[in-house]
């Protein structure tokens, strides 16, 4: 399933050089089974804007990097449903 619910999250304020912060690292329980870890996008990275068990969906987006031939990498992210 591409739908799920937020199980737990952490707002990351320190990361590797070149990685913009803050961002929301999340663990999501998918509807129908399975659990994924990824970043939650399209939310303000403050606790008041994020609720445990909130419905989310998986989206595939440009990961912001390219291979040596100039092709974009795609990655999955979570967004509020």
C-alpha cells in the first residue's frame, strides 16, 4: 500500500554537511502491513504540526542528486494524506 499512518518521528536539527536541516525523519506503518523509514515532507518541522498516527501517503520524488549521465535519482518520501 502507498497509504499508512505515522508511527514515530524525529525532527533532525544536525546532519551531514550539505544536508539542509531541520527535516522530519519518520517511521510509517503501511496499511495492509509493512513499516518504512523515510522523510516526512510538506509539513512544518515543529511538533505542533505533526501528530502521531496521522495519515500519510508514499510519494516518489526527485532525490536531489544525479548520476554521472545526468539522470535524476528517485526516492520515496511521506506526505500528509
